[in-house]
């Protein structure tokens, strides 16, 4: 693989193969299709009046170990459109025939629009959608793009692909138009290559490796947690029920117990996964600069710190591929790479850094969990009031359950601050709540809430007409004349990060001040 090789838009096959281990097994892609069966075309393509051979396509996918299912559209109405949309939700690749009822693609366009709305409402997802047509590709993609541009900022790339650039939920969305000059038996290779183009990257490869590893080890996990253990599990539930303290929450506690068992098993499996290690190996890292350079229009990298300066692909590759400590130091000096300088290629380095840092600490947020209707209040919950004050719940987890009537919860108070912040969490629009939250005892506050009847926990819901679509909690008034405080749920950080902040507060509380001779105090600093 040479520097600068490949097209201006997409990396070459060589670049992709270098980034993705060829020994990895393919992802088990389930592909629903909406085909009428026969498409009458008027193109000058080699195949006219091309009948769709679903059996040939299914067999071709099966050779690569990929399950392919088909859906025959019997009618062309809203109900049928919704059925096809629902069937596409669990598919990695969706293939649509273009002219299903001699309507010049109108029903296919309606299906695509419906899938787009569905994906936006679910918070966004990776999606490759393919149009399979006997008509001219240029004519089809132009018509489809013109329709989408009425609502979205869609652009045509590489002559056969459409991307939507103005919606964060569709960042990993691509529509590709493929001519029926490509036979069914060859279509899987074309689509897998397009899907690889869409997903290839360091962290995306790591995520796919994780999913592949879990799929591969599924039967091993099922063997370990088999139905012969059911009596032991039910015994655990019975003992919880036999305790007066645990009885009201026996089912919830047993559920959490099972989740902890299985999630830790999956974590253990991933930590020793060879495929996952390969996806983030030194070899993959050393190939990444040229891959990313080629895929992003041959733009050189930038280093942003006190000043912005260029970083060539060659210098970056040399740093990532260096073997010894001496080679690493030499490559850094040649670049040159300074301290507190961050990598970018498109001028959005801050946004990408913020997004990764947000993912690092976030358990749930408004961007990816906008469809949930209620949440319980626990350690790590972040709430926002009408004055832009942010409250992080630091209540111990064991004190967040088995509650009666009403309960006091501890929070640490912070503010929204665009310049100085130590917490980041994504909002519903793809932006960020930038939160300044000093770990000081003076910022600890307490709110009292009513306990959900029969649940033993504090529940926030989307049932407030004044805050429609937002999960809200209501603290009890401090006095008889003061109003209830409305606290909007903006997300939840991981327990370990919440505990870290709590520990920092405890550390500040335990500081001891002494009157000490200055000479000895100064000397003690040097030890």
C-alpha cells in the first residue's frame, strides 16, 4: 500500500484489505429485500426485462456464511411500506428493487423515506441501503437524490452513492444504486465491499469484532449458563422473597443478578478475543493513516494545540509503526509532535474529542436513548433545572432502592460552562452538555422525592404536559409555600465515573489543616 493511493472519495481495495484482517470471518448479515419479482426496464443495459432470481442471490450470500431473507411485495400501500420498514430494522444491508409496480421508483422512494424516519426516531444507526435496477444508474440516483433533497441535505458521491450530511442520526447512512448488469450471484461481493467501505475504521472494526466474537461464542455462553442452573437461580429468587426486606424487589434484584453474571462473562470473552486484538493491532494502526487520508479526499492531518500545524501522512505512519523506544522518539521529533497537541483532519477535532470522551463516561444519554419513557434515579443520573444548573446524583446504589413513601437523595451541583468543563454528555441534537462540576463539599445538595408506589424507587417519566417529550423528576417543596422543583433528565454517567467524583469529594472532606513550623512544612514538600 503506497501513500496517496486510491480514489479521491473512497480507499482502494488494497487499503481496505490492509486495514481489515482478511482472516476474520464475515459478519453474519441478514438482508431483507422488497422485490416484486420481475422488473420491466427500458434501459440499454445488457439485461432487459430482468427477472429477479432470489434463489441465486440467497445462495450467493450463503457461500459467504451470510443469511439472506426475502420479502415479496404483494401490494403497494402504506401498510406494506411499514412492513418493509420494520423488516429492515435488524438488517445490516437492505436491498430494494427500483421499479416494483412500473411507477418509476415511486414506491421504493416512499420506503426509503420511511426507513430514514424510522432510523432518525431510533437515534441513528449504521445503514447500507441498495437500489437494484435495470435502468440507468445515473437517472435513478439523480431522481432519488432530488426527492431526498426536498427534506435532507443529500449529496451524490462516487457516481453511485448518496449520503445525507445534515442529520447526525444519518452520519453512517449510505444508499448505493447498483445496475442489474451485476448478476445476482455477484451482488453479495459488491455489497460486502460497499458495506466494508462504510464501516472500515479502527473503532468500528473493534466494535464489529466484538459483535462477531459474541456471535461466535454464543453457544459456549449458553453451555455455561444452561437450563440446568434454573433451579439454583429460582432458589436465589425464593431466598430474596423469604426476606421481608428484599421481598418487594425480589424480581428486580434477581434480574440485576443475572445481568451482572452474563455481562461479566461477555466482558471476559472480549478481553481475550484474538480478532479484537487484531483489529486494534500495531499493524492496523500503521495502515490507518493512508487509509484515512485516501478516504477523506487526500487531506493532510493537522495538529492542534497552541498553534495549528500540518502533519504529513508519512510522519504519522512512521510514529505509529515505530518498533523501539528510540525509533518512536526519533519519529516524534521529525514530525514534530509536541505535548498537548491533538490530531485532526477536517477542523472538527474538538467535536470528535468531545464525542469520544462523552462515550467514555456515558451510560445513557438523550441522543441514543431518546425513545425511553422512564428512568429510575440512581448514582450517576444527571439532571438539569430551569436555571441551567446540573445535578449529579451521588447517592449510593444500595440506598437508591427499597425505598418507602419519600426519600432524600444527595447530589453534587454543577453548571453549564462552554469554556471550562470536566464532564461531557451528548444532547438530543448531536451537541454536548458541557458541565463544570468541581468536587467540593460546598456543592453537595439534597432533594426529597416521592417514591413510586409499589416500586421502591424514584421514577422520572415523560408525562408532564409542560415538558412534553422530556423525562422529568419533581423534588418536594422545601416549605409549604415554595414550588416543586422540576429536574429534567439529560443522561446517566457510568457508575465508576460517578464513584470517582464521590471519592474526590470524600478526599477533600478528609483534608486536615495543621499549624506547622514553616521551615519544616517547606522541606516536607520536597520529600
